[in-house]
């Protein structure tokens, strides 16, 4: 169980304001976090994180909170503003697609994929760009990982260039925790993690990171990351080219087991 946490400064961001509003109305009505979680069809841990401004709630959750606390739609009206400032506008369509995807094929060349990042790693990485809304960005990054909490999580395949493992972002303690998390994530039956070794000098991922999302119904979608913003592609030929590139990356990469061994070597300091 996650301990009930002190509310954040409500003036620091809209996400923090939403969290303090949930905490205020909950306590005014005599709900514990556990009781509210039960009525809102979520967990006490999630209520704690929302109140602390550490998670961006889903639209379904804010609607359930409105019903449980009888707010007259207060949180649902706040939600569009919270989302607008938690995620860049160009990224929102991808977030919605990611939440519905049945499968994900993700390639990263420089950093640990967002869906696999620990809080410490995400914070250290995002701090480097000196954003004004660091806490919101960290919360938004971690909120994406809730796709793994679905009753049937998506099948996920992550391929990373070994260069990712040669960049210990956050320092020794954060980096070790991150690599331990990678190894644990790779043990999930619906997740595969592979590393393209540095001896492979040329491969289809040199152009940059990308993701191919698959769905129970409808065509695949390609997302191509970029410096200032990413791009979601629906063109059949471009999506097919992304899928082909991913197949070639999987061939170039070490096996799932060999990749885990390599990650373990970096965690124990046997590689640099």
C-alpha cells in the first residue's frame, strides 16, 4: 500500500491543483483513500499518486471520481486543461493510441524507452532540458506505464541500441535501479527486450527512434520521434516500411536472453 502523501502546492501546476482538489473533497466527505479507491474503481496507490500530482489520471478515472465524490462533473471539466499542460498537444493523439494498442514495437537509440523508465531516470533525463514544468513531465511519463496495468496488457517488444546502456543517466544509484527495472520488465511474459550490440555498426534504427502500434481492429500506426516533436504516420506504405525496419532490427539484435545478460553486465560494472 502506498502511504497517503502530503498534497503538492496547488499553484505549481494544473495537475497539482487537480490532486489537491481530489484530496480536499475526499477529506471533506470523510473518505479514506481506500474507500474512495473502491468507489472509483481504482487502487489506493493510484489515489495517492493522483493527490500528490504524480500521475495524470485517465478520463475514465476522473469521471469515476466525479461520481464517487458527487462533484457535478468538476474533475471532468478540469481534465482537458490538465491534459493540455501535462502532454504536448502534438503528443496527445499518440497517447490515446498507445492506451488502446494491443501490441507495441518500440526502438530507441539514445535513451531507455519511456515505458520502461524509472522515476529517477526520467527525472534526471528531463532535468537536462531545464523545463518549467518538470514535475508534470515526470508524472506524465510515468502515467503512460499504466498500459501494463490493463487486464490484458499489450504485447510489447523493445529494441535498444547498446549506446543506451553506455549512458548512465542519473548517476550510479539511479542507473542501477533503472537496469534492475529493465531486467524485471523483461521477465514479464508479454514483454521482450533486445539490444543491438555496438559491433553492429549500421542498422535501420540509425535514422532515429520509432514505434509501431498494433490494434485488435484497424491498421497499424507508426510514430516517429523527433527533436522538437514527434509525428504519427497512418500512410500504409510508411507504416509497412516501419514494420520492415523493425523486423531487421530484431534480426540485428542479441536474443532476449543474451540482451538480459548484457544489461546485467552493465549493471554489475563489467561493461562501460
